[in-house]
C-alpha cells in the first residue's frame, strides 16, 4: 500500500496534471490523428484503471459490468440484431494498448435496443494473459479469455464528436472470446494471420485483398443483454448503448496466444488490457431472454 501511495503521489503527480487538459483529444482512438497518449494504461502503467476516475469524469453509468443473470429484466421489445458489414477495411494498427481495425464504406447495425441505424467505426479487442481472464464484462462473476468490441456511432448526431455527448451516441456490440481445445480456425483467423506485422507499438497493416467477414464474429441467434453504459477506456464517456452477446466465439489457445504475443507502448507484451467491472447501480440490464431463477 505504501509503495502504491508513493508512486501515485510523488512519481506521477506531474503526469496527472498534464493528462487532464489533453484527455479528450488524446484518448479517443478514432478522433486523434497524432501519436496516442502514453499516459493511461492498465496495471503497472503510469495511470492504471483505479486512477482513471481521478482523471476523467465518471457518472453512474460506467462500463463494464458483471452481468448477474438472475437480475436481468426480460424485454419483449428487444428485436434480433440486424447488421451489414461489407468487406471493406482500411487498416489495423497496434496503438500500444490494443489492436484497432478501421473501416471504409457503408455499414449498418439496427435491432436490439437501438432506435435507428448505427454505423461501424472500428473493431478492437480485450484479452488476458491466462485462462479465466481477459473479457471486460463478466457473467455471474465469471470471465472468459477475451472480448471483441464492435464500436458504432449514431449518424443522427452528424459527427462522432457530437455523438459522444449523448447516451445513445454510440452502440458497442460485445462478443466474448472463449479459449477452448479446437482444431478449427475461428472467424478471427484472417486478421490474426496479419498480427505478426503489428507485433510492435505503432505498426500498421493496410488491407489489400484480405477477406474478413466481421458479421461472422457475432454468434448467430445468441441471446444478449443491453444496458446504458460508457466507453471502457478513457475518457470513459457515458455514451454507449451496450449489447453484449452471451454466446461466446470459440478461439483456440494458439489463436489467443497471437494476442498475447503483441508488444505494447513500453516494449513489453500488452496483456490484461481490460477494465475491472463497475457498479451497476440503479441501471436496468435488459435481456432477450427470461432471467435465471
Ligand atoms: Zn473495448
């Protein structure tokens, strides 16, 4: 405890002063044009998840959460997700904390809790160093090894920057990655094969003729839960309609190890890039299914 206090109060205090002023510009991957901030990170970084609330404004709608299946509220108004993700990508980049994949062309997501149609901005992942951790959302207190996030925005707001000011400004579809013994390649295989070209911080891969069907990442017919939440990375803005699929995508150990081999901002592997769960509070977690008794 003492060493933690020393670290926070003395070593990194100047860093924290500069962080706040540049927080918005430096923290939203799809807004920034320049080299990303190295300030915030995960365990062992200059500003780890327990420090984030001191640096960024947090309300009562933070993410991720632990999904208690006995406390969800069935909603007959939730319709199946409908999506169209044409096979048109721009690039993938190792930003030191994640791998992000960006799109060009028209995309569309509707259904679930969404009013209107959202457009895909990017896809990224969270993963752990070992079996039993890595996903951001938990289910009944349990974790799996990873979680893919398909980040969409609501074009009715005219710009992504404006969408961030509204609780329904973004929609993120979460898909769990569960490590299991399998010889089958997962739908992630086409991009995982390119990850060696992204193994170091700031490396980028520009798509050419790669075939990668993003819609295959979403388990067909999966039950899902929805709730009002926020970005799970700084600036933690509460602008997200979360849609978390309960059926995982099965991924082999070899495929998860490709994630675990990536190098981050500080030269070592970046793993355990997930935020701990936040209080559900008074929020309703709605479900496409009847809750467990
Ligand atoms: Zn994410």
